C-alpha cells in the first residue's frame, strides 16, 4: 500500500474510509479514530455525551452545528451494532452466570 504525505510532511499509511453517511476514519486525522465527516470531532466524545444523558439538541449546539441529530443517531446505531458484535469479548469470566439446581 502506498503512503500518503500530509501537509505537515508526515507519511501516512492507509486510506480514508467511510463507515456510514456521517462517520469516517482517516489515518491522517485524529490518528485514524472515527470522526464525523468533514470535522475533527471524535465519535467517542459525542457518544460519551449521549451516555451522560445530554440532550441531542444540546450536543449539536455544543459542537456549533458541525454535526446534526442524524449524525448522532448514526453514531449510536454503529455503537449498538459494535456492542452486539463484540459483547462476548468484554465479558469477564467471573461474571458469567451458572445455572443453579432447583
């Protein structure tokens, strides 16, 4: 794979990828972590705001309209799908329930 050279002269391996309509990854932006398209707003920051119970309108306002509610909804859907796909990887053995004889 060819390396890209970004404006500051660094060579970056990999290409930008569209994960959804609003969520992208680009090795040259935020170390390749998922961001909202056309911004440097990390999806993880917005998901943390959602998890804290912040109203979506307030999130949009806080990011000065750089993202909208549809972008937040996509991030939540992607997080939901990732959780369902990988939940077993995060289950510690000491928390696995065993059947008890009745």
